[in-house]
């Protein structure tokens, strides 16, 4: 029944282990805090940009999972700090003896599980952003004119603020606005011939123009913004529609938002990977420290050598022990013979 | 009769010294906070110096930065003194320096209070610089070809978008200046020629505003041109239309931004000033109580601490006397020198 991965730990290496563990635990707590901040930031960003993502998009699950994983990592780090500090001080260690075992199990299962889940989400979800953004932006642009329709009255303001803040125009370029009616029918004069012509010439009865909203305007342009009659070469002096338009923002909002969200998810993912590594190291170190100190019987100052290990026996033996212990617990009122049989059996299997 | 006498035994003195040591280190942190507040204000003023004619006064942020640095230095020194105060040998080194040091601390506190007051009072000068600077900025809006002023259009546009404002006092300021460069005007058009002829200076004035004045919350697409002409747009009345453009002027918007910034900095500085005054009073009590321990060997004995040895009028009289004595001392020396020279000459 050899212990798994044993390590001989005399006094000095034990002290070094505890000190190194203290440092790693603080780093883990810091990393957990950073993940909390990053995922909080991403959640706030998603709240603002929520209208431009399709409702079926699963992307908001990522920062929520990362938030939970970060909180557990922070907790594990603080536990590691306390335990490594206590392992150097004989008076402080006894209360930790009973608590450390369950805490380690919880940390590995809960913390490790959450981190793996969050990492997986960070790798898988950004791929679905493309379609979600496309759908969301199409809806938003279509509802730009519906400032009096309940449920969509904020669309104009949100799209304008998006284009102003992120320096983009339309979905993939400013020409997207030519295919959408963005002027509300309420402000169209039915008696105007030009308006009537446009509406009649369109199959769906939409009023389409070659103009864009004011929020597409680029302040860096040297001339006052040209918003209307952008396909007409004779409408404005010194303006050629065939040249790249320097008047308006060149990028489409789809590309800008995709890059922005993917960057945030990428940062979060790399932070999660680093935290996973740190957490694994801290949990391993704590386990070795715990088993080494158990070997001493919980007496810290003894200078003797002990052995630290990961598991007391191989996996098969552990399962057998657990099964037997479970069997003993489930058996009814103990009689003379069966309990006498069970403990010798357990001794045999442990010896 | 001493002012605000308090009895101190050894334990109380030790507690006072330890408490003061901790407070001094918190005060160093507070000094760093004041320093960073001053730095932040300086950067904010620099960012928008284009619309302030580059002539804005940096007095408030500079004094906050200076006070922050001084506070760090003084308080770390005071922390060291408090740390040494409990060891009679080390304290004997500091003893002769403490009285002038406390006088400097009192002076520092007075200056800190004045700086905090300045944070509240100096918005008037900012208003004038802003008014002038914005007027010039709007004048140069169209000069995107002139080197040295080509950035003004971008600056004013970004300012109006960020601070949600339009023009100097309102959007009508744009009606009075030519903000469209001649380069982009079609001089063969009759309308352009009419407008230029009807103006005394030959400027092309329109009742229109740049796009950055538009308010995204408006339910209708932004009306930028022919703003005062109701018949040019369907279902439009410029008297009742409020959501189309930003109504606030940029001068008021920037002024309120900087005022709130300086007010909050003034409040923080006042709170830190109160903290510093408490530290100075504690240090004075520590100094007088340690001086009251008459015999250095009996460091366990009780002593008294006070703020002033005699009451306020008596202290003021004694101060005036010492100043007079200083003057008289010089006089006696001068007479002595004359008397010395006279016998030599004679």
C-alpha cells in the first residue's frame, strides 16, 4: 500500500514549502481578485451592448461563470495564506487540522471544476458572437425609426450612442443605412413629390435615401459633415462618391464590437488559465503540507523527518476502503461477529 | 495657568506616542492622495487647454501637488519622532528641534487650510478664460487648412459630443460666425452668392449648426440646417422643439464640470486638514508631557501636558517681549560698536 507520489520533508524543506505556499497563495488571491474585476467589467459592458446581441446568445454566461470561479480562487488563496501561516506556528495549527481536509476537497472539486468550466466557455463562446452580433445589429438598425413604438423607442438613441462612442457606422459600412428606412414616417411629408416618388419606387413601400444619421460623422474630417445625397457627385463641391469617404467613420460596428468583445473574452481566458495553474500548485502544496504534518501527529516544532504524499494508497485501494466504510455505516445494529470481521479486514487492507 | 492641561502617566504617554505614529503613517497616505488629486486636476486642465486659450491658471493643482509632497515629508518625519519618543536616549537627540518643528507644522496647517479654501473660490477666473477660449475656438472652427489651427474643428466637435453642449452660451452662437470653410462652398450657386452679399463682412452665415450639436435622444433625425425655418421641415416648430439639439452652452457645461471637480477636492483637503490639526495637537501634548518628565532616570513618573504654557494673552505678551528683546539686542550691539570706535578715533 505505497502512498502515491511520496516526498520526504525534513524540517527546513517543510518551512520552505510553507513560505513558498504563503507567497503563491497571495498571488492566487490577487489573481482571483483580478478575475473578479475583469468579469465585472465584461458584465457591465454587456449590459450596455445587450441590445446589439441576439437574445439567444449565450455569451453573458461567460462572465457569470468567471465571476464564480474568481470568487472561489480568491477564497482558496486566502485559505492557503491562513493555513501556511498556521503551519509555521505550533499554537495556531490545531484548529486547522480538522478543517483542512474538507477544504482541500471543496477547493479541488468546486474551484477546479468552476475554473475548467469557465476556461471551456472562454474558448468556445466567442465563436458564437459573430452571428449574434449580426442578428442584433440588423434588428437595431431596422428599429432606428421606431421612436414611438413601445419596446423599441430606445433603439435610435442606443444606435446613435454606439456609433458616437465606438467610432463606427452601419453594420459593415455606411452603405448599410441606404437599405434601411431610418427616417420615421411621422416626419415625412406625404404631400412632398420626392417623398411620394421614393416610396412608390420601392417594393416594400419604404422611404430609402442615400443619407446617413448624424452619428456616423467623423469629427476628424476637415469639412463640415456631409450626411445626405452621398451617391450624387454633383450635390456637394469637391466631393467624389467613388473615393473612400473620409467624412464618415470607415469601420462597421459589427467589426468594432466583435473585436472589442473578443479582446475582453481573451483577456479573461488568459487570466483564468493563469489562475488554474496557480490554484493547482497551491492545492498540491497544501496537500503535501497537510499530510507531512499529519505524519508528525500535528506537532509542528518536532524536527523530525516525515513523508508528504498525495494519496495514502493507490486508487483501487482507496475505492475499496471507501466501499467497506460505506458498508459498515449502512449495516444495521452491530452484532458480535460481523463487526469483529470488518475491522480486521480493514486493518488487512490498510497494512 | 496652562491652556488645556492634561495629566499623563507612563502608560498614557506610550499610548499617545503609538497612536500618533499610526496616525502619521495614515497621514502620509493622505498626502499621497492630495498629490494625486492635484496631478489629476492638472492633467484635466491640460487636456482642454485648447478651448481655454492656453492661459488657464494652474495655481490650484500646483499648490495641491506641493502640499501633498510637503505633507508626506513632514508626516514621515513626525512618525519617526513619535517612534523615538519612547526611548529617552533617542528622544534627547530630537528635543532641541521639536519646538521649531511644531511651529513649522502650525504654519503648514494654516497654508493647507488656505489651499483648501482656494479650491472653492477660484472658479471665477476659470469662467472668464473659458468664455474667451470657446469664442476663439468657434471662430477657428473652419480653419482646418491653417497650420496651428487645423485641430480646432476636431477639438470643438469632440467637446460638444462629450459634454453634451452646443456653442458658447447656446446653439445660436453658431449663427453668428462662419463655420463652413470657403473651400467647400459652391460659389456658382445663387444662394451662396446672395448670403455673402447680404452680409457686411462678406461672410457666409447660416442658421445651421455642426453635427456635434445633435442630441441622440431626439425622436426625429437631427435637424442641423434651416433651424429657424419652420416651413423647411415637416411637422416642425423651432420654438417648442427641445430635444433636437443640446440646449446647454459649453461654457456652462465645462464650468460645472470643473467646479464639481474642485469642490470635491476642496472637501477632501479640508477633511485631511482636520486630521493634520489633530496630529499637531497630539504632537504638542507629547512634547510637553515628555519635557515635563524632570528627571531622565525617572521615566516612569507622571507628568503634565499642555497646549500653551501660559494663557493666550500672556503667551502673546511674552512673544512680543521676545521680539522686542531681539530688536534691543541689535541696538545694544550697535551702540557698543560705536562706543568702541569712538575711543579708537578719539
